[in-house]
């Protein structure tokens, strides 16, 4: 079940979470810094039991996963043949994630594992205790590495490498584990900032966001899945991505909603070649059609598309400027009344859309904008299920207010807005509905 999650980028077993270290951003006193080092080491030394418990659960999950893999390989010779290429797979982490097994088979397999455990007289807790004992008696066999991320005040005094070295030495002294930076059995993840200090173990070596069916990485897969989820795709729909790039959004959508006709368009040969490679790797050549056309000259009849989902390019490489208005005009033209548009926009895109439309909205007698039907009704849901982990579950008040203030763009009515993280930068998933067939 964990492996089938599309909204999570990576899952961790939590070892410890506490308040941040009280680090001064200006102090460089060696005694003071030494105290911080001791506090870091106490994360391991003061509570070794929590570490062993987390590793016990981690090993148990690995054992269950190994049993499931063995069962599926017995049933499927092709998977067994794939398993023989472990050395190649280890070099390419993205290829390690196995293709999702059929739900019915997984259910049957889980029942078989449970029956085997019951026959042996071991329940889940007993198995945990056995693995914990094994971890305690075979410490020398375990190799590890520490992955660290630091920000805020502590990052001004300690680099991520220094923190990783401090934690690594403490682990070796406490448990007798051996450090292995290239191919360890266990990875320890540490995140230190001004809000909290957290330590955990990744449940899977390969992040869930590294889809096995994506050969060439494009937009972050969890963001692409979230956009497709927001679009409310229904069976039999015609879904278009007029700036598809490497096709990540369409691939995520086609995997989740297969009974749909998908079309991707782009003007870049290299992007379309990458998208074609992804389609072949995912086995979706018959589900998604690719076209080399411009987003402002789509060869489609007016009001012929049910859903449009697109990542509007932004960054130093892309200078769309006022072209974004032309892009929205063409999308609006091909979308039928009642259809949905879901766009990933930068802050600059949002500002340009707002500025280019506000000047064209008629004013009322008091000098304000005329009341537009539907704007006040476009409320942001308090809760959304099935949305990416990186999508904020509750929006900032300013974002909510901004959405309600945003005027209609042609016949496109704003419905929802989510702020998302793309790593070093933020973006916004905007959802619009076409309210009428009137043009801009």
C-alpha cells in the first residue's frame, strides 16, 4: 500500500523529533559550539532504544517486502528475470522501484504472509522483538550513511557535512555500525532548522516520487499527480497539455485515469523526443498522442477539449512576458463550456494575468470593479484528500484573499488555488472553469 502512494515524495520512519537547537547565529566560541556538538550526540546516546525500535520496524518492512517480491517472481518469470539484473538496477536507483503489482494479487499475497506468520506462532509484535534482538547482536554487520539538511541559525555554524560527521561518529560509537557512503544497508536522514530537529529512516531506498515509468525526469511527479487530481478527470474525457514538455503530467494522469484520450503538444523536438521515450517506457503509446505545434496555434476546433492541464514554463530560460495572455486565450478557445483548466503558475505569471485583465474590467459607479458572478462562490475547500504532500493542506490567508479578488479572465472563472514547493522556488496550482462561450 505504501508503494502505491502517488502523493508522497518520500516516506520516513520517525526516530526522533524535538525543538531546534538553541544556536546563536553570531557566536563562534569553541566552547559554545562544543556544547552544540554534545547536544547533537545526545540525540543518539540518550535514547538508543528509539533507534533500535525504528530499525526493528524498518527490517520488518524489508522482510515483508522481500517475501512479497519472491511470491510475485515465482508467479511471473519476467519479474524473476528482471531480478537477475540487480547489479545494474543498483546503479540506477530509479529503476529499483518495481512496477506496481495488481491489487488483487497483492491482497492475496498479504493474506499468505499473515497466514505463514500465524502458523509459526508469531504475531507482528513478536516478529519485531526478534528483529530487534538480531539488530542488537549483529551490529557489526550493519552499514550506514547520514544524509543531512541544515537551514537557519544552525547552518551558519555547522555545514551539513559537519553535522553528518558528528552524528555518524556517535552512531559508530554507540552501536558499532560501519559507515559506507556508497552502498549502505541503512540511510539516516537528519533535518535541522529553526523550527525543529528531526531524524528518520527512509522506508524505501528509492523515493516514491521516482516513478519507475518515467525514463526522463521533468516536472516533479508528485506535483504532476496533484495537478491531474485537481482537474477531476472523468472517463471518456479529452485531456490536453498544450505545453507538455517531457509529458510528466499526462503520464501521471494516464496511469491514474486510463480510460481517457490524452494529447500533448510542444514546439521543442528535444522535449517531444524525451516525452516519447517516457511513453514507451510506461507502455502508454496508445493512450497519449504527441503533436509538434505551438500553444498559441492549436490545430483543434473551438470548444473541443474537456480538460487542459499544463505547467506554464518559467525561470531564467523562459521569458513569456505578455505572451501568457495569448496562451490563455488559445486555451480558452479550445475548451468547451464547463470545462476545466489546471495551470502551474509562478508568482510573476499570476501578477501578469491579474494586471492584464484588471484594466479591462468595467467599473461601477463608485469606481470599483463590477461584481462578477461566481467569484464569491469560488471558495477554497477547507480539506482536500488525495493531494500531493507538497501541496499545502491549508492556504495562507493572503492566498485565499488573492483568489477571491482575482478578476475573471475572459470566461475563465477561478475556482481553487494551492501553493506548492518546487524545491528552491514556489509555484501555484490554479484551477479555472469556463463559464461561457464568449471570447476575451
